[in-house]
């Protein structure tokens, strides 16, 4: 029987994710908040640009949490919670609110879920692209 040790998402990883997403947003002229959660949903790193709208801190965290819990990018889930979607009641079914707006992406290592990143403050497509840029940098 072989055992594989999974390396969890570290503080150093989280700092790379936050810094890269923030740089991507800054390059686009967008002010954002970035949240990184570990596999248990615990906060590893958070950054809110001085000029970002205050609610972006909450949206970035909820996007990360949603991506983590459903192990899917929030951009891929938007249609599922529309009134005619199969998960339309999921937005209010749990104690901890989920947020089905693009900008949250799960983080995998060796094919296993180790955390998630959420970006809030820009247009949903922008937030998703900033999070994706951060994941690409982490994967280098």
C-alpha cells in the first residue's frame, strides 16, 4: 500500500496568490479585495486595496468559500442558481451564505482540493481573471 503525503496550501502560497491577484488588478486599474482560504475554509490571507469598496472584502471571502465548498469556479456556477436552475435554493439553504458571482476559484494540488481564492471589487469577469492569474503564478 502506498501513501501519498499531500502538501497543504501554505502561508507562502497564500501570499503569492494575494500578491499576484492584486498586481493583476492594479495593472487593470481595478481596486479589489483578495481572500485565500485553506481546505478547511480557514482564512490564510486577506488583502483589501485602500480604495476598494468595503463590501469587496465580504464578496471576496464568500466567493472563495463558495468555490471551496462546491470545488468549482464560481463563474461556472452562476447559471445553476438562477430561478430555473437545479440549485436555485442553494443560495439561502445554508447558514453560511454562498455567493454565486465569478471571482472564486478552488486551488488544487496533486489533484486534491487544498483551498480557494476569491477576488471581489471589479466586474465579475475581471475578478475571475485576477484569481486565474494568481493560480497560474502559483502553478509555476
